[in-house]
């Protein structure tokens, strides 16, 4: 099933917005190594749980991280599928060989 263009554009926009915050980049770097619970992320980043929760919510909404609950703990991991969507979007620009110049205006 094909994703509507508006939805794809929204996912890409939300994904890059999520990547625009340095703390969220640090979270992603930690999750590249392994799945982590909130307490481990808080300790590694030296931030409060409330601050981290806001950033994790943004990453989840962008589809960049997944969460699973085990007992009282929530564990976070990377959602590599969404990273592949962003990667493919950027790759389209690197395949451009020549951009056609604009037509003269108002003639």
C-alpha cells in the first residue's frame, strides 16, 4: 500500500525536527549501542526524567524510537525503519545530476 504524499512529507518533516535538538541526538547515539530504560538514559545524560520524557515523546512521535514496557520499566530502542525513510529522502538529492535553470520571469 502506497503512503499518501502528504503523510510522507509529514513523517519526513517530523523526523528532521526531532533530529534538530542536541539532547535528542545524544539519546539516539546511546540507543545505537543497545536498548535502554529511562533511568539508564537519565543517568548517562545527567538530565531529569521529566526533561528526558519530553524529548523521548518527540522521538517516539517522529517514529525514530520504539518503546516497550516490561513491568514498571519502559525500554527504548531505535526504529531503524524510520531512519531508512529519512536516509532515502536525502539520498534522492545526491542522485541529482543537473538542475534545470528557471525560465526567465515576466517576459
